[in-house]
C-alpha cells in the first residue's frame, strides 16, 4: 500500500507525459476500430464469400470466380442490372428536379421560418419507410385514392393503370420517399453561396434569371450532384419498394440479391452480386464528390 | 440472521423447482403457437397428473436447431410437418409410435385414418407422425367478378382476368401447383423437361397477374385498392375469413387437380423420457372438443372433426421437400426477370 503510494509519488511527474501521448493513440484506435470492425470487416467478409460456392444447401469454401462469371454470362442478370441503374438514375434526376425549387425557396426565407420549414420537410423521415410504401400503394392502386379522384373529376373514364404495379410505380414511390434526402445537400450548398456574389452580378447588370443560371446554379452544382449520388445510392440498394409496388414487371437487382439470401440460400452468389452493387455505389459516390473537390481547388 | 434465513429459503425453493423440473412426470413439448393452449394443458394435467412444459417455436429451422442440438434429449414430443419429418427420421432423432397406445387415432377423419396412405408418415412399416393440424392452399375468387365459380387453378391463366390475378411470390410452390394443373404425377420432383414446360407456363402466369404478394395482410391491402378477381391463397382459410370479415364477396375453391396442403404431426423424439406420457398427450389432443377448438381458434383444419378447410371429397396433395430448392428459386428469378 505505502510502497504503491510512494511509487506513484515518484513516478507521477515522469509518467505524466505518457498518458497524454497515449490519449491520441486511444482516440485513433477508437476512431478506426468502429469503422474497421463494423464497416470494413463485414465488407471484406462479403468479398471473401463472393468467391465461394454452394452445393446442395452447403457452402463450399474453395475459391472460385464462378459467381462473377455467372453474373456476366447469364442472360438474366445484366439486363436487370442496367435497368435498375437506369431506374435509379431517373429517380435521382427526378428527386433533384423536385428538391431544387424547394431548397431554393428555403434559402429565400428569413430566420426561424426557414428552419421550421426545413424541419417540416424532414418530418417524413421520422416515419417508418414501410408505412410510407403502404400509404403510397393505397394512393396508387387501381381503385386507389388517385384513380378515384381522377374518376370523380371526370378527367378519366376508367381507372388508369399507368402507375399501378409496374416500374413507373417503383419510380414514383422511390422519388417520393427520397426527396428529403435531396433537399438537404442542395439547401446547404445554396446557403453557402455568398450573397455578395449575387449582388455583384446584379450590379454588373445581370437580370434575375441571368444571375440564377450563371451564378447560383453553377455554384450549387456540387451540392446538387452529391444529392443526386446520395439518392441514387439509396435507391439502388432498395429491395422492398419494387417488391411492394413493382408488381410483375418491377423486378430489380435488389430483389435478385434479396432472393439469394432468402429462398435460394445461395449466400456466395448473393455476396458476389452485392460486391458488384457496392462497386456501383462507390463509383456513384466518387462521381458525386469529384465536382465538389475540383471546385474546391478552383476556389 | 434474517439474511441467512432468506438465503436458506431461496435455496430450498430452488431445490424444489429443480426437483420438479427433473421429475419424470413432466412432459416436454415443442410446438407451434396454438397447438398446446394453456386450457388444454391444464385439463391434461388434471386428467393424467402429468405436468407439461411447452416451448413454442417460430420456424422449421428453429425446431431442427433445438432437436438436433440436443440430439433429441431436450424434448419428448414435437410438432413438425410431413416434409420436415423426413430429415428427423433420416437422422434417427424420432422414435416410432405404438398406435395401440393412441386409441383416439382410430376415430379421426377418414382421410387421416390410414397413415400408410399419407406419404412420409411411415417408414419401413413404422409410424413416425400422428397428424394433428393442416391447411390447404386453394383459390379465393371474387364472387361478383368470377362467374361461374372456378374449379381449377387453370383459371389463373384465363386472359379474361388479366391484371386481376394475385399470385404468391414463391418459386417452390408455384412450380408445384402449376405441375398439378399440367397433370404431373409428382409435382415435387420435376424432370428437366417438365421444368422447362412449367417455366414457360409460369411466364404466362406472370403476364396475367397484377402482382405477387408475400403476406396475407399485403394481399388484403392490394385487394382493397385494386380490381382483384382471383387470389392464389397461400394462407388458406385464414386469408378467406379475414377477407370475408371486412365484407369482401369472396369464396374459396379447392382445385380439382388437387390442393397443395401442409400437415403438421406429433412426433416423439429419440430422447423421450417417458414414452407413456407422450402417448397420453397425443391421445388427449385427438379429441373432438379440442379439435373443434383448434379449428375455431387458429382457422386451421384438425384431424378429428370436419372443418371448412377441406371436405371429404377434396383432393389434398401433402407438401414434400422439393428436388432442388435452389434451382426452383433461380428459375423463379428468371421468370420474374422475363420481359
């Protein structure tokens, strides 16, 4: 007991710098451990599994590229893959088209009103996404709210099937679900544009439209593109929306991956498809981020 | 001092509990919710003096994990379906029943009386499963829209109902029922030739459907918001009753080519401690009153009294494990991906 006290007394001044040297180490370890353990390790596992195969319900742990060969040669997968990419690109473009005016309107508001409205726009994110899909489905159905309203107003004389259980329905539902994710980055980039630049543009004789197209839009491009890549990534990973509103023609890549882990019980193939999807996602994020960084350099 | 007394009391209580759970007169039952209701357990204990410990399970895989994990020693009786029962017999995890000890089995509905006639129930002349609960997968149709009443699943392909058909999102079942409509003898073991033919049929079916559903609730919601005439009723009578309850004009048909049906059985584990108790349990449950209560409470068919799940003339095709689930699932994806 006493010796320990004595030790501490002697060593304390000398040992003092070492904990402070250790602290950043621990902080770094904690900062790295979480992403390594919860993000990188599972992804590495996926990559590893993608080189295995399945025989009669058991995973065979002999490395093979058969899963990747199958993806590129089987006539089923590539068309669905491209169709899904195209669909998600359309969702991203639509989301940005809807979100931009909203975000722009927000920046024109002053003080508290701006943030109250922003919070209101984000409220849908608090609601379960499955419930939102159910809600959309009862709006879009053949006898859904939309069709009944259109019939009642006499705009159509029989229920329109344009948005009922097909790829259009998936497009519409994903767009509705993901708009809030597009509003935020666009709003942030618009907000960052110094007012002085717009005033300068006006002082130099530009009309409002000219200022908008030649100053505001280019300067907001990084935010708009990151909003697009954000929405694209969220949409391409979705498998529930196509299942719930896609009907018999709204089959997407996410559904194929889902089935490999459920009914097919072919984890290695599912892992290979996921790796391919992850590659697409990484490319999309890089594209979304590129403009931002190159712009940053110019400024 | 008081603390010591408490500890002593707790120890005595624990010892008492230990003794009661270890006594030979406790039957350990592994069953699905609804197969061992508290009032039945209470009556059983009153009648026989045997205590019952029930553990409820949520999936076939869970039963397998529990039984295989303890090599059958943790439970005395369990409820499994006919298709699943096979792997337990293969692994010697179940023991044959002595039918003379289960006299009530003689008075069950005609369909369940001859156990050797139900595929998968017996092996080498020994009975491994006692049928208890079943349901069939039939066809639900809207009585206002579909006239006359259909008699076969082939109506799902009728172009008259294009875009008004709700099918089920499961490759395994879809191949089986389509094989039945094609008159294929064993829908669970298809040849390559049959696979190709059924696949084409399913692509046609897909073009006639509005959507594929997975849960009964989902089917109900789609029915409400769309013009649906026919539903391939994976959830059988439960699904029908739920629809009728909300005022839908629907009826149920058991197709003439046969309905895919599941059948849950009581099986005795190889690690059974008291065989007589297990026999008494099953005999007790094969009772008219309990059978009627089972059907009333769960909506499933029982084997003792007639229920709306199947009339005597309906042809039921008991589900078996299919030849290659992976192949069926891959083909189902191809069908869904087809333009």
